[in-house]
C-alpha cells in the first residue's frame, strides 16, 4: 500500500465484496512524541488518522485482536495531542443523553508487545467484518435507531437516582435543622441562624426583611441626595455664611460686655 509523509494508507472495508478503490482510507504510523506519555508508551502505540465517525473502539479492538495482537487500549481523540483523549471522553457522561462527537477523529491503539505495531503496519486493509461477512458496525437506519435508543434514559435507573438524591437532600436538611438548634457550624463553617437557641437572630419573614431593606435604602438615599444638586450646594454655603455672621455679632457683644465689667481701666 502507498505511503504519504510517513503514514501508511490502508483501506477501511465494511464488507468483503466492496472494491478497495471505493473504500474509505485510513492513515497509520507508529506513535511517537518528544514528551513521553505513560498512557501511550513509545514502541507499543499505533496512531491512526482520518477515522470515520461510525467506527467504534470495540470494532477496532476486535479487528486488531484477530489480525495482530491483543490491544491493551483503544482510544479516540478529536485531534492529536496530550490529554486530547481525556477531553474526548468528557462528552461521554454516564447516565445522560450525551455521546461522543459524531465526527472524524484520530485513534490510539496500544498493544501489549512492541511487535504489535510492526504487524499492524504490514496490514493491507482494516476489515471491520467477521468471518461470515457481517459488518461489526451499525450503519444507515440501524445506526440511527441504535443512537436514538441510547438517548432514552432507563426508567428504573432514573427513579433510583432520583430516590437517592432525595434521600441525601432530606438528610442534609435534617442536619442543617439540628445544627441551627445547637448553633453549630456546618462543614463549610457557616452557622444557620434561627429563632431558637441562645444566639437567635431576627425572624426572617418577608415583612421583617422588607422593613429592614426599606430602612437601609432610605438611609442611603438621604446620604446620597445631601448637597448633591447645585442649588443645594448654594443654599448650604449661604446658611454657613449667615451662621458665621451671627456668631461674629455674638462675639462682639461678649467683648463689649467684658469691657464694661472690668475694674482696671488703663485709659
């Protein structure tokens, strides 16, 4: 088979009677990077490009197990790079309707022995069908039907998960009430204040909270509007001048009174 820039080009066959020139082609080479990855050891990892969306990890594992060697792991990623396989798996959340992205991808096949990569690079094609000629993958309407069924949550599992969550929620609420009675802090260091206990706070009703908020807002408005407008500043200055003049006249009268009452008169 031909090679392009170090990659071996091999056809991907889903049926035995399909001509090779009409098949989808995959590019393979031995995986190696400058920084070693413990999950993709050097010499035992096969790197595949242009993997179609419908190809699964199980189908590739079955093929390489039969033709080459027992693979240790088969993982996908959206693009080459470190930690890309982990990012790919983040879309596979258990017990949800989300699935891995249905797009072209790259694959990493890790074998138990170094000879596995050499044998894989000698293959003429990747045949994803069994000895009876049946394809190992779902395709067409069968693929759409299986994907639709995977999106439907199982009722029993859903009910069990809901019951478990409600049970844990009731337990947390009960612990919070007990902590409020005893004025004990919870795991995060918060103390729930209630009407009971020595450190009881105010009653958190809408009427009480509303009055407190109204009082705070009214106090803020009073402070904010003081000497805010131009006429308010002008009036404030005038009042200050009048008070100074009044105090000046009072001081003059006090001085005159002191002069009249003193006994020593030098002139």
